[in-house]
C-alpha cells in the first residue's frame, strides 16, 4: 500500500476525494484566467452615484455649500474611475 492509498483509506471515500480535487483544480484554473475577478470600478461607481444623489438632495433643500462640496467629490471620484478604466483597458 503506497502513501496515497493510505491517505484515501484514512480520509474516506475515493470518489468524494476525486470530486473535491477536481473542483479545487477547476476553481484554481478559473481564478488564474480571471473569471472570478471583480470589477474594481463597480464599487467606485456606486459611491459616485450615491454622492450625486446626496448632492441633488442638498441642492433641492437649498444647501448650496454642501451641494458644491459633494459635486466636487463626485467629479474627483469620476476622474479616478476614468483613469482606472483606461489602465485596465490598456493591459
């Protein structure tokens, strides 16, 4: 009995271990090719939309100072999003 067979008999069913090994190797393959990578700008776009919405509500309530601050923050965030997207498209 070799080392691998002793591992199989100690750990349980061979079919279960084979399925588990295949699942892990497939997951590693998918992550290697980037199928499970998240979009880095997705979260930033949500923040951008939230800032614009807050700015709109501030403007409607007559708070122009807050409106201008939130608009400036959203513009800065939008520039970051654009540069990130340019860098990811270039590679």
